[in-house]
């Protein structure tokens, strides 16, 4: 049996595809998820908030009981729009923390466990093309994703000597239920934004995550890997601003 992996927000979309890919590769997978209905088959559930240190510590312990913990994927995210002109500073920072906090808590639990076990391990954090190219109205989300990429580089520097690798996968647009709800009407325009002429399948993001977790990526750390079909080399987005003065 291969090592165990914890995935946060593994119930739907990209997170679910990651869980299914890792499960199919033979990993015991612990999923931190708030919605019990969304839990994938074959996953070991931890119901709770992925920004809660008690929840993430419990997930790490539960994973280690199945097999040595070798990987952690911080996928959980929330999408809440706000703008500087009509939100308070505390509200904006709370929204940034909503997305940054789950990564800090997950990385903390992973690092603490890897250090205690003396085994090293791999952390993969999910960012977004918006860390480089924000779309209108998504200031807190884009800010958090940029911070996640910086945090990952710092993790790579601080914990590389202990055999701990940390990398980022930054998707472009991905065909998920949420995308269909928000962007499906723009399919043709969204396809043109990606030089490959289409948006991604969730499984293509999962493939990149699985690679970075694996021994095949043993000398890769501190990297942000865009899995965006080339979207970050193009600047136009068809969606109208959702929040403007």
C-alpha cells in the first residue's frame, strides 16, 4: 500500500477529482469536508472546517493510522466577492483569511506530522490563475491566492532541509458544477481565453496534483505550476465586473 494523503474540500469539483485519482492510485485518502452528502466513495471522512487546527490535526492522525502520511492537498476554498469601495477592512481581511486560513492550518498539520515522523512529505496547495490575473470583483479571492503562492515558496525554503516539499497547482477555468453555474453561458468566449481552445477537465488538475505528490517530482519544490491551458498568457475575461462603483 502507498502512503496516505489528506485532501481538504474533497467533496466536489476539483477536490473530488483529486480524491478519486489518489484513491485509484492506491492511496488511503482522508477527506476534510463540511458536507457529509458530498463525500466520495472510499474516502475516510473528517467532517469539519479545514481552517480548524483540531480538525486538521485529527485528519493527519487518522491518515497516519491507515498508512504513513506522505501527502497533503489544500484544496478547500470559498468564493465570496467584495470590493474596497463598499466593504470594511475587517470584512475584506476576513474574506482573505477564509481562503488563506485553510491552507495555513492544513500546511501546519502536515509539517508538524512530517517533522515528528522524520519522514518528509509533499504538500500541494491549490491556487488559481487569478493570483496572476484577477477578474473584476474578486479582490479577496485573488489576494488570498497570491498569498498562498508566497506561503508555499516560504514552506519550501523553511522545510526543504527536512525532506518536505511544497508546491502549488494553479488552474485556469475548469469544467465543474460551479463553473457551469457561473460561467457556462460564456463557453465559447472562455474557450478562446485558453490557447488550447477549451477549459480543463477536473481530472487534468488531479493529474498534476498526483504528479507533484509522487516520488517522480522528488526534486521539485517551491514551484507554482499553472495548469490553465495557457490562460495566464492572455489578459481578457468575458465576464462583466460583478462589483463596481
